[in-house]
């Protein structure tokens, strides 16, 4: 029983980032999506730690002047067909990618802005 108490104490003392990483490991390696993770993260944030956003949405606000170039780039970046990419660009503002890492979101934004689009990361 002492081992379980020690394990429980270690779990309680995890940081928000560590809880998030643990949840990802449980999900990826074992197929478990622990519902308690949200409670633990909220508890850690309430204890004075700011929860860092880990998933971002890349929003195409406006295609800009070079609409054809943006349609081609959206097609390339999202894997959509040409017709679907055009429809996505025409529907701006719209989400191009959802729940991506900060690095990926910033890379997508840079590529789209370089081509002349107006992009937001949320």
C-alpha cells in the first residue's frame, strides 16, 4: 500500500504541463482518454499555475489580392482538392487547420502571409 500512496503523492504534485504530457501518453500509447485530466489541469491552474495553450487553430481571415495563389497554397497545406480549397478560401474567415501545435500553426501562418493572405492563430 505504501507504493500506491507514494504514487498518489507524485500524481498530486505534477505540474499542469506534466499532467498534459501524461494524458497524451495515456491516449497515444494505451488508448485511454482520462476524464480526470481536465479536473487535474483545472486544479493546477487554480493553484496559481497558468495553463499554457497547446493546441491552436489557424484561421484564414481574408485571401488578400493573390486569391489564386492562396487557393493553391491552401490545397497544398491542407490536402484538399482544388474545388474544396477554393470553397474554403471563398468562405473566409474560416479555419484551415484546427488543434495543431504552436510551431505548426506559426509555420502555416508565415507561409500564408508570405503569399498575401490575412491569417489569425487562435
